[in-house]
């Protein structure tokens, strides 16, 4: 198993270099299947604007995520975020509370901590995959319960450097009145244009089956990133809600720095 993990990570690093990709998890809603190399730190940050269907828009920043490689198949993860106007529209890996829609604004800050581990190497029909386990603890806001978040992501390297990834994410989230389940399936197709430039198209959804009113928020989202240097990339993704309860539009501008 250790050899498989090492092979998985080595191919991930090589593939990232060839396609102009640091393997950031905030490049899309669907995380990358690779862990960070041991002794390496990957810092990710972004500014997110969400045009909510009701009330004021959401502004999230810095969505800071620090990923530290522990060994060939394991990484530690730490992060912080501050949000204004949260209404439950989830468009990144940051979990937010479900504030009352009639509130003018909801201020929320949180810290994130957890790990990511490689699970399998691509072998025929067996996909390359990984598992992420995180906790998100609010430090300010209307809700203060720690939210556990589990994500499984799997994907395939395709001809010409294309890549197809899919993920399922589960969070036990806290609303103003009660706790509820939030499921988030997603799929993304990544296409390298040059050694430095990549584009992608993605579909993702979030739904809450155990709430009194199940809220289904689905999005279509294209995006791109560009490598300014071999260790620094910038990226932009936008999206449009395709269900009635989803935000009509969001944008996410961010960067990744490996050191």
C-alpha cells in the first residue's frame, strides 16, 4: 500500500508540472486528488462574491488554506475565513452558517483544521482518489457549533492531458434553529491549454434533505488559472445558479503559492 501511495503522489507531482497546475483545492469546488509533497507548504487564498437571491450579497475572504505535506500520501490542513452576508450558498470548500434570509447581514468568522490522505492510484477502471476530513469552528457569528466536513474525490487522467474529477462532500451543519445534513456532489472537467494555462467546466450541487425545507442549490461554473511562476498561480472562476434557491451569480478570484 505504501508503494501505491508513493506512486500516486509521484505521478501527481509530475502531472501537475506538465499541465501547469499546483494542485490547489480552491481552483474549483471539486478538490484536487493530490496531496502536498512532504516538506512542502501550499498556501491558497481567494475573495468570493455571491449575488444572493434575497438581501445583501455575500463577501468571503481571505478563505485562507495552508496545506502542509506530512509524507508521501498525507497532508495537514489549516485555514481561516471571514464572511459577510452568509445565506447558505456554498460555492467553495468553506462551510458557512444558514442565516435568516430577512436579516440585513450576517457576520461570520471561522477556523478550519483537518487532513487529506491519498486513497488509491489510477489503475484501469480504478480511479485516483483521496479523502479529506476537516472541522470548521466559528469564532464569531450567530452559530458556534463545530461543523465536521468529509469529502471523497476521485478522478481519471484522460488523453491529451485532460482530467475528469468527481467528489461527494458531507457536512453536518448548524442553522439558527437546528442541525442538518448538507450533501454536495460535484464533477469537473479540466483542460490544459498551455503548460501554464488551464481551463475547466464544473457542475456542483448542495442539498439539505433533513431540514424542514430541503434547499437545493445547483450551479454551473467555468473557470481558469494561470501559472505566473512554477510556484505561484492565479485563478478565476464564476458561476450561475441553475435552481430557484441558488444564487444567480458568484465569482471567486484567488491564488496559490507553493514554498
